[in-house]
C-alpha cells in the first residue's frame, strides 16, 4: 500500500492545473491534495489536539466541525503558516477555493518559504527551498584516470608494432613521471624526446599535458595543436585540445574538438565524459545524459563517475527518480562521500522520504562536520517532522558556518 507521503506527492506532481496567484506562486486549485505525514511545524499539545479533531471530523464527513477545529487551532497559533496551509488544503478539497487562496496567501506572508517547503508548489518548489552548492568536485575526472589512457595507448602501439622501443621507453618514462606528479622531470624528458623525434605527435601531446598540469594554458594549447597537425588521426591529442579549450571557457570550441576525438575513437570514454560536462554547461542536458550513458555502457575506469554525473544531470532536468536511482547505485558501490550523501538526501527530501533524508544528511555531516548545506537541509526536514529544537540547532549551526540562506530563514522558523 502506498504511504500517505507518496500519495501526497503523487497528487502534487500530477496536479490537474496550476493557478498563478497575485504574488506569482503556483497553487494547485481544483484538485485535493494532502500534507505529508507529521507536518506539524510550530505545534504544541493544544493545537495538535485540534488538528487531530479536524482529521476525525473529516473522516466522519462533519466538514463544519472540521473547519471549526482548524479555526480553533489557528486561534491559538495565528502566526503558524503550517496551520494555515492545513486549513487551506482542507478548504480547497471541499470547494472553498477563495478561502483556501486567502489562507495560502497569508501563510506566504508569514513565512515566504512556506508554500515551497510544505510542498504546495510541488517538487520544483521543494527543490527551490533546499540549499545547493557547486557540485564541481563530483564532476571532475581524477588525473590518474586520464593518465591511465596513455598506458593503454602505449600497450596498443607496442602490440601493433607502431612505435620503436627507444621511443617507447622515453614515452613510458614521461607517463610515469606525470602519474607521480613530477612535472619538472616530465618536462625535461619531453624536451629530450622531441630533440630526438621533433615530429613526434605523442611528444608534443605529452608536453601539452605537462604544460596544462603546470597551469600554462596557452603553451599547452600550442603543444596540442602541433600534435594534431602532425597526426590528424591522434584522438587523445584532439581530446586534450578540447579539454584545454573547455578550461579556457570556450565551450563550443571545446565541444568541436571533443566531437573530433570521439569520431576518431568512439571508445575514448574520457572524451565522452568531458563532452557531457560541456553539454551540461551549455544547457544541453539530454546530450550530457546520453554521453554519460555511453560511458556507463562501455564500462572502464570512469564507470562510477559517469553514474554520479548522470544522476546530477537528471536532477537538473527534473528527473528526480532517475537521479535517485543513479546515486543509490554509486553509494552502494563506492567509498563513503559526503557530497553523494547530501545529494541523495536532497532527493529523498523532495520525495518526502524524511527519515531517509535525515539519515543521508547525518551521514554527510559525520563525514564532513563543517558541511553547512547538509545542516541547513537537515534542519528543514526536522521542521517538517515536528522536531523544532533539532531543526533550529541545525539552522544555527549552518548559519555559523557561513551559509547565508540559513541566516535568512532563522526569523521565520526559530522565533517562537
């Protein structure tokens, strides 16, 4: 049997139509909705008694008695946005649309976050009130995964007898130095390689990698351009050129070069991964998801990173169920990561899985005790679950860690 929370979200997400009221918020009109379980913010014993009475009266079809019970609760706590929302939903369900709208508007004036937080505006509204932060660290591809492709390329060239042993040894030595972070030595070895083999595309490409890792973007691009000039079919050099242009902020140029790399080597998953990042930055979310899916299907070292980023892209698109499925897979198959737990907590929050959301935020905080966003979002779930003291403690902690959105919410949630 579906839970009350699940049913409530189903009503919200499949609302018949949205009425845009005078302050520009969407309020579902003409279709009954229900509140998630334990939505009892700012309540005490007396008004909880009246709420329970209102629920009993509704089940008995005593609508006049139910409205009177809500009225009594609000008379005790006239500043409670939650009580007003409860009465508004009751009124809306039974055809008192104008009165319901008035309650929604008053709740909004008392607490500008109320309609979003309590789900009146659906999942998009809840997503707006949750604190987010840049997720770049989850999008990056680790250096050792990039360098790993050179080992694969070296093996392939040796097997195909396309590189002589002295050159192979020099190239392999440079790759090892890059892997170990010895950039000065790697640079010297690149120069030595190019003195012997001045037209070596691999040599210029590796020199570009050294320059890119050293922060010399202009020099890196020149080296990569020389590499593709010498070997137009050298997919990795095209990939590196695209990555450098992306770093320079030239997204369309970067995508052109990444397209070229993928055309030359369709199993070059790191190029697919970076092209997905570029597509996402350009707002082409569907294309990004397609590339992440290709990376997943091809497998390899970036398998989990692709799952992570596909989940983030799905969340950006509004496919919260798909995002949750991807993050569940990653968390089940990787080391503990505070950002992953925070992101899954956000999705559980959106779907009304409050216990699960609190567990995820708590795990994120355990892994990173200074995680202001996790404290902020756990506070909101605590408010929705009627744990006001815990919510305010978390909101205060988030504010003390410098999160401005926590400061802005304090007057509306923690002044009772």
